[in-house]
């Protein structure tokens, strides 16, 4: 992702409207690009800061830290989602393999006796 793209996606990040893939690329970019990270932090501070000042929250002073936590949590969620997808794929492969084996046994005269 280029800086222009990342900068254009900052408000989408803050508003939670990025898709999984976009979010992944966005996080990857801001983690390695200090300029875009600064920009993100500024927007985040404005957005979150205003909310917190309205609510008079005590932890509003530590917004840069909250952004780091937010990025980390969203990344973990992406990784978890990917792990689940991978497990589902493995399960699907097993189901298909079992199905093929069943078909082979039923119709192909395939027998374990021949292998064992
Ligand atoms: Zn950048």
C-alpha cells in the first residue's frame, strides 16, 4: 500500500469500515511508515479525544497508547480470523478426502485388505 492510499483510509480505520484485507494492509503500512502513523495518531487523537473530553474520562491523556493497543487488538483479531479460516480449510479437505474414500470403497471396489 502506498502512503496516499493509507492516508485516504485513516478515517475508514477509525470508523471501523475497512474490510479485512484493507485493514491488514493498512496496519502493515502504518507499522512501517512513521509519517502515516503520525497522521493516524493525529486523527485518532482528535476523534477519540473529543469523545473522551465529552465524557470527561480520566484516561483521555493517554490516547497515543490507546491507538497502539487498538492496532494490536485489531491485528490479533485478523490473525485469529485467518487461523480459523485455515482450520476450516483443513477440515474441508478432510471431509472431501473422506468422501472420496467412501466413494472409492462403495463403487470402486477399493478395499483396505489389499493394502494391509
Ligand atoms: Zn506511508
